[in-house]
C-alpha cells in the first residue's frame, strides 16, 4: 500500500487516471515495483509510473536572482560544501552531496522555513567561521526550493558568501522504460484542454 506523506487518503487513488510514485531509489528492483503495483490494486485502465529526482550541476544563486540560465559549474569530490536545506525529507539531498562533494557541514531547517534576517546573520557567521578554519574555498549549496527563498536576502549576505552560494537544480525523471508513454499521455491531455479565446 502507499506509504509516506499523502495529501489525500489512499482510497482516492481509484479516482485517478494516472498515478506517479515519486522519489524512487535508483536501485529499486523491478520485482519490488511489481509487488508495489500489485499492492495498489489499480484498475486496468489506470497507468502507474515511477519517478526519481535527478540533480543537475550546481548553479549560482546570483544567476537565479538575475533569472539567468547560465550553465552550472562542476564541483568535484574535493569541493568543500556546506549543505543547507529547509525541505521535509532532506536525506536524499544530503546523500547526493556526500556522494559527489566533500560535505563540511549541514544547516538544516524545517520544511517551508521562512528565513529571517537573524538566520541570514547566523548563516553568514557560520560560513565565515568555516572558511577561516579551512583556509580554502567553501561553497554553500542549498536546495532549489531554498534558493528561491534565499534570493530575497542577497543584499544581507556577505559578498564572499554570495559569490560561493549555489543551489542544486532538480528535475523529475520518469523511469526510462515508460517515459515515452508518460509524455504521450501528458501531450494528449494538453491538447484536449480547450483554448481560451
């Protein structure tokens, strides 16, 4: 049966034409998916898709603030990173950073956290302290969701931190074996919506 945080009761799945199981682990076996699908007890007319989060190259917060689509930069395993997250389930974000960069520290906030001036001051102080201790470049890397909230504080961030503040863009990927079917269904729905004149 479905697990995790649902916004509606599990019984509402029978109203849907399509269900998407999100945040699948990259190593989920096909047998586990089939068992999960069997447990959902869907109607034959319902489509089921599995999706996962995919991270892109880090992008500068300044580029986001300027609505720039400049190419992300490449960090490597030696890049010192402070990870900042204010999302409900941050473990995949932190895990990705640990696998790809050198995680120096984590700054965790609650989901939908509303940053205040005091928080920005604390972030500035924390960043500067670690930068001075390490004596080498340190980057603050946040989620894309947090980047949106932080961009309104650009004027309050230290210049050095602002130059080293990046976010990880995310995209959602439908499993390769079903992505064409998914796209076809979405295109069909889009074309069926009446155009407003």
